[in-house]
C-alpha cells in the first residue's frame, strides 16, 4: 500500500494527494475519450467523402427511413423538403428535385415489384437516392415492407389509400355498371369484367397525387411491377424536366381500345365547350384527334411509365376536368383508363412543347418496349435492349403522330 494511503483520512496531505491522483485519472480518461472521439470523427468524414454507399447509409434521412416501414402512415421527414428550399442534395451530392418514385401495388405482386425496383435502383436511383412511396388499398404486409426496404438505397414509405379514393362510389348505379362489365366480358375486352381494375384506373386518374404521402412532392416517376429499365439514366430526369419547362414525360405512345372509352370524348368536348379558358395555347389536340377535336383518335401516352409534374393534375384545369369525368360515371359504366385520361389532360392543358418523349430511357412493360434510337446513346448508357424490338414505329404506335404534331 502506498505511504500516503496510510495517512488519516481527513489529513490535508492525504486529501490533496488523493485529489491530484483522481484528477490525473480523470484527465487521462478524458484525454483518451477525446482521442477516440476524434479518430471516429476523422474516420467517419473520410468514409463519407470516399464511400458513397457509406455516406448514404449514415445519412439522417436513411437512418430515419429504416424506422418507417413499421407504420403505414409514416414517411421520411427528411425526404420532404422544407418549404423554403425547392431542392435537396442527392446521394451523389448534386442538387435534387422535389420528386418521388411511386408504385401502386398489391401485396401479391411483391416479386415482380422487386424486379422493377431493383432495376430502377441499379440503373438510376443509387446515384440520386430519391425516395420511394408504395401505395395500396389494403395494408402492406410486414414481408412486403421488409423485403422492399432491403433493396432500396434511399428513404421508403408505405401508404394506405383512403377507401373513398379507391372503391366504387355509392352513387354509381351498380346494376348499370354490372351490365356494362358483362357486355365487355362478352366482347373480350381486356379487364372488361374487373371492378378492381376500374378502381385502379380511377385512382390513378384523379387521386394518387392527393395521397398524404405524395402531397409533399412535386414530381413523380411512376413505376409498375414487372417492368424493365434497359439503360442507365445517369442524369436527373426530374431536373431536366424542371429546367426545360416540361410537365409530362413518356416513353411509349399507342392506341386505346375504343370499347373502353366509348363516351369519353363526348365528355371531353362537353368540358371544353363549357371551359374553353383551360385549353393551353399550342396544345396537342392534333395528337389526340385527326379532325381538329371532333373525334378522339385513341392516341395516348402509356401511363405505366410517367415522369410528370403533379401540379398539372393538382391545378384548376385538370381538377375540374377530372370532376367532370367523375360525374359521368365512365370509370365504372365503361372502363376509362388513366392513360387516355392523363394524355387528354396533358394534351389539352399543357403546351405541346411541355410534353417530353424520353427517347434515352430504355423501358419495357410487356408486351411493348422502347429502346433508344441512337446507337451512341445505347452504347453510352449501357443499354441491353434491341432497337429492332422497339415499339416506336409499330403500326399500333402513335409516336409518328406525336412527332408530326411536335414539328407542326
Ligand atoms: N394495390 C393495388 N394495386 C393494383 C390493383 N390493380 C392494379 N394495381 C396496380 O396498378 C398498376 C396497373 O395495374 P396493371 O394490372 O399493371 O394494369 P395494366 O398495366 O393495364 O395491365 P397489365 O398489362 O396486366 O400490366 C400496377 O402497378 C398494379 O400493381 C389493385 O387492385 N390493388
Ligand atoms: Mg401493368
């Protein structure tokens, strides 16, 4: 035992030596704590600057995102931009738009949804870290949320669709709707007998952009299960749209089945006559109609792929247009699709130069695909598609018509 410990407990010498000893011990602990802390900070900063995946994994947005799938109503606060700033930084450190990758999907489609999400992550989103939102009219299963979260690099949220945005409204005459479905089944119309398909088309036409998890965003990229992205997208298509004053982007354009939209154009004409103020100058009427608006030619942009500005749908023109269509009941008495409804909305309420054909995005939703036309683009973007399989100038494609209208 050291000699000073033998001193009486209150002896000033013992007190002062004990105090010095303790202070020295505390100093040493503090010293090593500071050293350890500094080493951790230096290591963390080094990794953040040299390893993109590490920077993303340790970002506050990612950490909070991993707590989200526990709740359907949850969302990533950091994915939302504060009201003052229109942009945030992506995982690549560049400016990022107020945008979301969006998928409406059923629990039963988990495998095919994973295929699409993994491809878009790999081909595009690992560079940018845009948030994903998944919507469903029933709660997502734990398995869906866990598996989906594990393949996504950025924030992810899972939302439940309010019943009134999804199910057939009570004021629809079910007898009339059922008769129409039976008729379509008899005529072999695809999804002619399906009520859930009609719910989906109505939701995509007039409700998805009002969902609480989607409301905070301005731009969306719509993604469906079992689609393929054949090329790298190494630039930000949302910023491209924003900087070039575009509002709607597509990759495939084709003809609709006339039987599904028998009276849609009558409703459109009625709306235009009552509300001519909503028509945009230099609109795309000539893409939609071969005779100046008298008849619908069935051309539309295939809406399973869309990159668009939701302000177009949330604005006065489209909002009252949707209300008008809704009042006709055509989503249930016929089988109005969200593709013709969006195309007519974008075609009439936006200028034609605000609609963008994403030629450089290789995309496939069976049975059709679009492959970039330019061999240099295909090479630079590592495209895996075959340009000869591209739907662009197929007899059922409306792309030639679109190009004519754009040139005129
Ligand atoms: N939650 C949910 N999603 C649905 C439902 N029906 C369709 N969807 C989703 O809505 C989108 C469009 O549905 P699809 O069945 O792909 O319709 P489609 O593209 O016209 O037809 P396919 O050629 O079969 O792909 C997809 O993202 C589906 O996952 C449904 O009843 N519930
Ligand atoms: Mg589909």
